[in-house]
């Protein structure tokens, strides 16, 4: 099948949010890109306007590959496609102007958010240093880049309130792809707050606990108890309007919960109280 037809089909599948089908279509497209010398930018390929246009299409294909993989929870492929995008983003012929609030900075910010979600803070800081040392990006004024930067700063401070506001404010979340991480980060935030509650209280009113964990007051106590046990992994005792916390009781977090704690909020070991 011709590259143009494959590309058109890929665009259509992505627009209709059929991410798994996008992933299936991408390998034959990549083969065609290699055949047409469009797999990576070169000096020869960027020497003409037509070449630049073709490579811009290649870049978009890799961006769709990265976003489709991310939204399909295929993180290894997300990393691979982002790595393929690096030479495109670094090419001055493809990106002659300073980037601010563009698709490029959106995708870079998603990668930064991914690094945070995996607890890879050293990699996060390396990427951030590269961005700040480049004259291609207006980091301090880019609404996409500022989201993961602000989130990382609040994580380091242990500022739960600001993290919550950042995650839940529609005005703060700059694009729909970010919501892929919101549930994971929200769950991890609640896990860490619940750990602090367990260290601090012997007993606590249920309504107060709901507030501290950012659950709505209209949630029934029975539903809240179920969330505490099944999602947060605590075996707290619900007694009337209060929760009894046994200091000897440890959270029964499963592998998934442990992974979220370790990967998303590895700073939390240094936090001993709720901000």
C-alpha cells in the first residue's frame, strides 16, 4: 500500500481514537518511511521545500505513534517513538522558530510527565536542563512545559494541596492527553496522604478523613470504606462516625499500588506530615 494511503488511514484512526489500530498500522508505515529515506532528517532531505514537507509528515507520524502508544498504555513504544522524534525536534530546518505552546513542547512535556510518573527524577532533571540550555524553547512561558515542572516542584515540597489543585483544575491541565496521568497521580497522592494519616492518628472522624483524602462529603460511608480497603489498601476499622486506626496495621497494598507509590511519589519517604 502506498505511503500516502497508509498515512491517510493512520490520521483517520488517530482522530477516531482507535489507538490499538494505529499501533498495528505504524510498522508498515515505518518500513515505507525507510524505503523513502524519510525515517530521520538528513541534510540532503532538508535541502528542499518538498523534502522539509515530507519530513514534517514523518514527524507527525512518529508523534501519532508516541501518543497512540501512550494512550494505549504501551510505555516502551512511547519511549521508542519519542526517541525517534528527537532528531526531528532538533533539526533547525524543520523547526526554525523558537518553540512556545506548540505540538513539539506538548509532546516533550508529556515525556517529562511520563518520567515523573515512573519516578525517574534524575532523567527528568537531565531533560529539563537540556531544555533550559537550548535557545529553541521558551520554558518559563510555555504552558505545556510548565505543567510537569510545577508538578515536580510540588512533589519535592510535599505540597499535597497544590498537587491536588494542579491535577484537578481544568484551567491548569493544558491538553487532554495529560488526563492519562491524572488518575494515576491522584491515586498515588491519596495513598501518600493516607500513609501520613495512619502515622498521625489513632482515630479520626470519617468526614474529616474524606476531606483530607479529597473525597466528596456526599460519598456514602460504606462506599468510602470500600475505597479505603480496596483501592488504598488499608484495614482501618469503621466505627460509627469514626475510623479506628491500629498503629500495628500496615497497608495491604498489592503490586500495582506499590508500583504507583515507588514510581510516582518516591519523594514521599521524606514527608512525615500533611501540608
